[in-house]
C-alpha cells in the first residue's frame, strides 16, 4: 500500500517511525509483506546489517523487478517472492524463514502503481479500468463495473468506499455501461454527484473498486492471523493503513490479541481459554508529522500501529518441548541462527 511519494520516485511513509516500531537490530530477520518500491525494505536492511535478512513479498511482478534493483547491495541476504501476502505462512515455511524479528505491512498503493502502471489505479491518467495488483488475476475493475447488478455495485461502493451516494452512482454507472476507462468513470461520477472541496468525487468509488478487485480486507484479516504465528518472542508486527476500514481491522485484531478472555460480556465464566499473545507498542496511533505531509501529501492519511509478541508461560506452551522453547525464546537465544532449527518444530505444530 501506499509506499508513496509526490512523484513516481519512491518516498516511504513514516520511515523512521517504522524502523523504531520494528525495533530493527543488526542480525535480525524481517518480512516486508508489501514490498512496493522497497523504500522500507532498503532502510530495514541498512539498519539490520551486518547479518540481517529480509523476505520481501509483493503480488505485483513489476514491484519485484524494481525492488531487486534497489536491494542489489543486499542481494545475498534478501529473498524476494512474487505472491500475495495472504499466503504468508506457506511462503515462510517453503523458504524456511521463521521465526522472525519483525513483520511489516504497508497497505495501499506504491507511487509507481499510481503514476506509472497504466493499470487504472488513478484517474490522473486515462487508463483501462484494471486495478489488479497481480496482472494474472481474472477479476478487474471493468468486470465489476460492467457486469455487477446495480444493488451489488452500490453495496461495494458503500461498504468499501464509505460513499454516502453509492446508490445514485451505481444507478448512473448501470445506465452508462459499458465503461472501460478511468476518465470515463471519473467524469461520470463527477457529473452524477458534483464536485465539493479538494477531494475528487470519484476517489471513494475508485478506492472501493480497488479493494473489491484485490479482496484487500479479507486478505488483511488473513495475514494478521498468520503473522502472529511467525513472530519470535519480542518480535514486532507493524501495520501502516490508509483508510478507516483497514485501520479498524488492524486495531480490533491487535487489541483482541492483547487481551485475555474474549468471551461475550454476558458469559458468566470464561470458556474461550484465550490468552494474550501481543503487547500493544504504541497506545496512541502514530501519524505523519506536518513536515512529512507537506513533503509527501500521499502520506496524510497514514496510521501506524505496532505490537510485540509475548508468551504466556504454562498456558500456550505446556509440553516439555514447548517449555524448552519458552526458555530459549525468553532468553533471547532464539535470535541466534544455530538455535532456530531446534525451535521450528514448535512453530510448525502451532
């Protein structure tokens, strides 16, 4: 997501705040689930050297090509995978990359996708209505716009774009079909609901279509659950989101995993057996400074949340083998590569 800059050059959002939240250290192992222009990844590797390792994931094959060039100085310590982060756990098992010290999710679009891709993420250029992160995927924005029943289209625009005039927009889209380009759709929306303020009236609809095309919210929920299982003791999970739907999912997940019992309030006795697995690092959401927003306007809606993996003795790890793992993890010895092989069976069994 938005690893963005004011032009097609790449300016990573909340860079120093991200490195602090990840607690990057020399020799650490990190995962960037949304590689984009590799701005965050390059900064992580610089701070994690010597001895640091990085697994970079992106669904966009073009992002992998650009990232490989940017990270060339660290090529022996970096593994880049063209895949969707919803497959995070299977990727880590395939490449033997766990447990890790930190996992980053920077949700949104990269500058290159907005400015250079020709895939219709932005209405600043007249491009085909595509919006796929992975060009091999079948569903496009055009297929949703031109084949969805009016009610479903309105629901998508309302649920994913939080657009109050979704039904009016959907009605006019259906009347005007087929719609195949960004300019056509943006102009239709502007003609339908008018223009008020600085934000273009098509912004929310374009966001909704992109989220629907790439199943972004479903994939976010999935990757958060997987990430927590891959973090070593005191490993950090850092998520940068750019709109309220994403931020709500992240906030609720982190707070739930930082709690003990999660039974409904009306339940008289705890039956869930849930134990805390995370500690919230930043109690207050971290946002860009005025200086960063002035330099990089696309950062203005960014929100960073972070949490740290904890272990509950005697509950989560009750067996003899798991107790041994607990001692290793809490001592910090797990960070040494020679110990990793001894504790991976616990992760695989979790």
